[in-house]
């Protein structure tokens, strides 16, 4: 069984998220997602439109996601990889190179993002109305 792990805020859940999760699911047998908590986002200088609990509920409803857990800290990734028996760590290519240190635990893959779709762009469009 091949286990994939990814992380994200997943704020303003959109088609780019769905396409990423579908691609990740297609790479293995089990997809596990770490969803950034509101507290962790605050420490990163980010804010979410939707609270953590709502973002988790949306992720759990996705047919491509097998399990969701809280991402509370940058440093937890190696422990998560070992705890879940992860084979592949995957992130969007906007993070390329940032997680190469995890190669000692599993394969690391960076996937291209869906062109023209991002939570940041959606927030800007909504605020323009």
C-alpha cells in the first residue's frame, strides 16, 4: 500500500484543491492531509476565511481524502511521515525545494498548481465586488 501525505490551509476550498487531491490520490492507495490549524496559520502570518473545523469537514467530504489531521507546527512533518508510514510527501511546486530534507524519510514530489486558481486570487476577486 502506497501512502501519500500533503499539507495545506485549504481555505476557500476550490477546484484547484480538488484537482490537486485527485492527482495525489491517483499516486497511491491512501491520501492523508494535514490541515493547518487557525493557530498555526496565525503564527505564519496568514488568516483564513473559514475556521479550521469547517476546512477539515470539507476535506473529509472529499472522495480522494482518506484521513485528515491537524498541522500545528512546521517541525511535525518527519513525525507525521513516520506515524502514518508515508511513502510519498507531495506539495505544490510553489514549495519546490523547501521540503527536500524530508527525502531521508520518503520520496518528495512537487506538483504543478492549477493555472489561474488560488485562494489568494479568489479572496481578491471577492473583495473587489
